[in-house]
C-alpha cells in the first residue's frame, strides 16, 4: 500500500477541495491520505465523507509554522481530530494572527503600487484559511508577476518588501500541545531549517526528541533518492520515525502530484503503521 501524509486543500493554501484531494488520491492508487492544512482542520469533515465513500483511509491533521530563527520550521500533526483539545483550541488564535498578517501584506503591496484588495484574496481562497499563495495568485491575475514563484521571490518571501511575520508557537509548546491532544508530531521537510552542520542538526533533533517529537519527514517531493535515504537514517539515529508526503498544493505548486510528487515519490504504508502506534487511541 502507498500513502501520502502531507497534502493541502482549499481549506488553507491548496487549489483543490478536500473532496478532490481524496479523488486524486484514489486515482493515484493510494490506500491512505493525510489532509494537513495550515492552522486549520476545516477541510477534515468534507474529506472524511469523501474518503469513507471511496474506501480510502483519511488521516486528519494540520501543519504548523513554528518560531525558529535559523530557517523555516514546520510541524505536521497527524491524527488530530476536529474536536475540543489543547492544540485544537489554539488553532483559532493562530488563524487570527494570519488574518492580521494578510491585511498588512495587502497594504504593503498597495503602497508599492499594486492595486489589489483583501476581498479579492479572500475570494481566491474559496473561503478557507488565507495564505500567501492566495495573495500571489491575485498578484499574478492582475499581471503584477508572471507566476507564483516570482511573487514569493520578489515580494512575499522572507526578507522581501511585502513579507510580514506572524505569531508562531515555540517548537516545544507545539509538540507538547500535539501530544496532549492525542496526535503525532512530525518535523516537516527538514531541509528548510537552514542547518548547515551535523552538530547543529544533532543538537536540534536531540532537543525536539526530548520534547516529544515522534517523526521526521524523510520522503519528500523535492528530495533526491540519496537525500531521502539520508534523512531516513538520520531519523532512526535519533529515535524518530521516518514519514513522507508530497506537500501537494495543486496549482500553487505546479507539476507536483498527490502520492508521486514530481514523479518518483514513494511513501510505503509501513510508515503509517509505525506512526499510528503513537496516537492516543493506540
């Protein structure tokens, strides 16, 4: 059985609805799919209905951006149910922070001579959690940039003129909230951490493992085969479980498919069984 444990829908910054995510997963021959939208579980109910009908396992989850000075640290939280709980209750605060950030980004773009509105961005999101890819899509639609990548490279990425930071959870707090909520925390795409030495990586993984981190995303769409093997070995050396996913965003990441990434992604079902043992229900 093949699986995909990292996908995004219109509930956050993906272009496809939760139902369509499930349909694409079925078409790809997957046996299980995790929906991991940013800071929200809004798409889980719809995806669960579609998955039940299609006969595929749906894993509810979320992806969090964490406070980390060196680079981008993201945490996948799998088996996080859309119900009351320590982390679930904090998600509304994180979404409120996103709202203020989005308004400020639009203001900065307006000041730079780009005439677009927050209403256009909200409309682009389809009612889901608004993110920078939606702003980039509106910029592209108006002809301010040729594509979404350029919007980030020139305007929306860290250090660019319209970049705005936002409140983020500390890594230890996020991991603790995930575990208290019965879910499984996994460090996403570790290449974005900005770490350049083995000593720094060792210190960070030791610290996060002590905090309760369970897994590390070793199989990822942009990784070459040797990188996937290296990250899987790294995970095992620090007592973590390897995980994998495409990080599918639909048209916001052109050429990337559910289940197969850029064509050579293979995430075995055995990873799911190992990770599942660390849920509160196991």
